[in-house]
C-alpha cells in the first residue's frame, strides 16, 4: 500500500497577519513571483487528478494545508476539495491537516474540521505578552485573544488540534511562563518550532540560537517531568521525536537524522518544491496541475536540493551523536545545532536530558507510568 504526503498552499503566502518573524514571507520575497494568489477550482481539480493517478484503492493520501494563512482560501474551497477527493477516488483513504492562525475559524469551520477529521495546528506563541509582540494583525494589533477564541471553539466542537509555538530567542528566556500558560489553557499537545532568521540576510533579533534552544528545553524538561509524575502527560513534540528515535528507532521528524527527504510542497498555481523552507525558483520541480506526481518526483531530484548541503561543521566529526543526527536539518543549524563558536545545542540537550527522557519515554510506552 502506498502512502503519499503533500503540503498544499491554497492561499500561497497571503496572510491577514503580519508576524514579524514569518519565514515564508521571507522565502516568498526571494522568488520572481512572490504570491500565486488563491488556488483556482480548475487547478485544485487537476492537482487532485494528478495525485490520484499514482494511487490505488487502499492507498493513503495525507494532505496538509499551510500558508501564509490557508483559511483565506475560504471554507468553500476546503469543502469542495474534500468533496472532489471523495468523488475522484473513493477507494483512497485521505487524511487532512491544517496549520492556521485561527482568525477565520467559527462554528461552521469547526463543524467542517470535525466532520472530516482534520488535525489542526494552531499558532500560539506562549503567553499573551510574548504572542502579541510578534504575532500582529494588519493594523499592528496583538492577536492572542483571537487565537484563544479559536481554541475554545475547537474544544467545543471536538476538533483535534495541537499548539504550534514559534520559539523566538526572547520567548525561550521564559520557559516557566510558557509552561504555566499551557497548563492554564489545558493544552495536551505542543510543538515548539525554532524561529529562523532570514534565509539570505543572517541573524535577526528573534532568531533562536543553539544556546537558548538547549537552556529552554532543559528547563521545559524539568517542568514536563514533574507533570508526568503527577499523571498529567503533555506531549512535547521534540521529546516525542527523541524517544521515538532513541527508544523505538523510528524517525518521526524531518531533518532530525540529518538527511533531507523530498517533500511535495504545492503552491497555489500547482508548482511543486522539495521543502517548505526552500520554496524557491531554483528548486522548482514541475507543476502538479499538469504533471503526475511520479514525474515531478524525478524532476525534484534533479534540482540538486538533496545534494545542496554544505560540509558538516568541524565539531560534528568527533561527536558521539553523529550517527544519530548527522548534523541535523541544514535550515535549523543556526537555531539548534552548531553555531559559529562550535557550540551545539542539540548535543548539550542530549548530554543533559537524553537518558532520563528515554527512561521516562520507555516507561510511558510500556504503560507503567
């Protein structure tokens, strides 16, 4: 049985927020065409047809919608997408995910998300003050209240979701405040996404550093461990990924083992790229509205993306974890791996919490904790 995953940007990089650290706005600014607008009905149908032509009954298609802000395509777009997917190939199992700022969600949206079993990633940067510093709307106003409203609507509708927290260098100074807010809001699943600097212009004030990455997660681990021992398990994505890697020997996060794998990032015009961090003209791999996926897969391999990694930093050569991480994700290097001074935040983290984390993870997996 085949399993195919694609990420679709139905509203390209369009967004009604003006998050100061937005990596996709930075990426889009480096392309000849900065925005492809809203995906048309014709393009949507053609994309689905070219996805399904390589799939058979019983196969699985995982579709993640991201942006920009994908909900700007409108609830009608998503309703028609789900209808078309079911009509064109009813024997293929389709699962859905959505990453959103929550601003467009209302009761109708939540009913739809629940009906089609969407897993939603809701962007919430820790506590109100920190969130409102960087995640602002078109008028420069903070958006924390809107996000909490969206969370409550999803709670009431029974929608599955996790919280996506962009870990800026400043936010990483305040693990206790973040953890207190997660507990107050009764969050059960959280992913801290390292905040990146601009792709071609060096570091920014908000960009996470390896030192801050390590110190943050060391503090969060102590807080997380205390809750686990009380019987309150909160899923922290990186902790889950490390346990899966070291205990179950499974790779559950792209780049964690240092090798790039082809993704299928579909822009609103149908254009396909190999990685969400590198939706750039030089890595364009064809158009899914005009070509089947197997053909695009071969073209993506020829873009040179998989061979574009520079040599590993010198400290990696003698690292005890090299066989596990192989230098990690190349785009996240300055945020969590080796910095210009040779300090590796990921190595520091594994040195200090790796064993106790795996001990707890093993007990959780065995059902004895």
